[in-house]
C-alpha cells in the first residue's frame, strides 16, 4: 500500500496564494465562464452542544470539495475564534484528496472577494467613502477587497467593542486611508456600506442611504436574522448569489418577501450581473446580499492549490 499524505495549505499559504486581486478575478472568471450558483447543494447546518457544524460540498469540472466549519458562540470568551474549520479539495474525476486548506482564511478571502466582485459591477466608479459595520476579520477583508476595486480614501468604522474598534483603526496607520470611528449617521455620506457583523436586527435606517450608495451585507445566513431593514431592500436594486440560497437562508430577503414587500422575481443574481443582464439604476441604491456559498470556496480553494503547487 502506498503511503500518500494529503498536503496541508495553512492560513499563511492561503493568504499568499490568494492576493485579493487574484481572488476577485477568479470569482469573475468562474461566473463569466458559465458557472451556475443555482446548482450548488444546500448548506447543511447541524446543531451540536457547543454551536453548529456547517457542511458545504461543491463540484466543478476540475475539482470537488467540502468545507467543514464550526461556529462556537462561546469561543471568543475563551480567547478562541468563533468560526474554525478545514477545506478538503478533491480531484473531480477520481475524488482523490488533493489538499486540506485552512477554511477560516479561505472564507475570509472568498467572502470579501465575492462582495468586491459584486461591487465592481454595481458601484459608482469613483466610490471613495466606505462605512463598515464590524471590526473583525471580515471587516478587515472587506476594506482590503473593496480597496482593490474602488479608489477608497475614507473609512468609517462602526463597532460595539471600543477596544477592537481602536485596534482596527490603528492597523491602518500609514496605509494611505483615513480610517476613523463613526456612528450610524455616517451612512448618509457613504458611497459604500459593508455590513460584516453577527447582528440579528438591522444596523441602520435605510432612509439614510444616498441614491448612489452600494451596500453589501454578509454577516447573516439565517431566516430570522438580518443586517439591513425593509426600507433598504425596497429602495434598492437587489442582487443575490442565487435566488434559491437567498430565499432559503437570507433573512434580509426572506422577511420582506414574507411581508409582501419584495417579490422573488425582483431579485437579480450574481451570474446575471456578471453577464451584464442587471440594469444599474443610478437613481436608487444597490444591495448585494451574500449568505456564502460552496461554489465560492471551491473556486478559490482550487486557485490556492494551483498557486501553492507552482509557487
């Protein structure tokens, strides 16, 4: 019997293999190449005593894979990450394991890269003012990703934890960005708004949004949780990764649909956006609601594996 060890691609290697510009380009390429997010298997959420296990399988012509992530709400109090996990990448034809990747870093990159791919196709070209809700890894990743597609100059950070907010701000000293603490009123002057929190109720009043603003909401994937209110949804051109996933998991979408304030057929998809089939209406805001899908992990796990193998 041949002893075959599956290589492990750690967090640092994932980050090195996937500069944000490369990750965004890989998402664009996959969508424009005909990938259909509607065919993605549904995320399997298993409740366990400490929280949840999330199982996310996907396949393409070249690769198959599955992400196993754990969500343990009590971990931050223990000094441990709330979300942990691993990604198993397989050859699509033989299902031979090719690599195990750090899923936390992969998720941090892919979530922000998908947001940036949407923003690149939705937002005003000169968008320079960002309001970010949250001060964790996704907030940092979104600053990096949105800076890769738009000429950001100013970032207002809104976070409940004052210490983490100040740590967030210090990280950008000397970066060329003006990063400062903000309050909800900053939304009124924002070109871009990134919602990167674990909040279960809306973070701001949708009447504050400027007509040209673009909002990305990535923090929730449960029907009874939402980061944006019904006013934001009603006012906006709404883009989702896939209608099926949004109507199954996105409280930001499900709750307005149930209330009769939004029709499912009014939703546009990321694939339609990539094909140029979504009208960008400049007299109203644009909202991209993401729940995170398995195809995104697979696309970037494959890209990271190829880069690590040849690097």
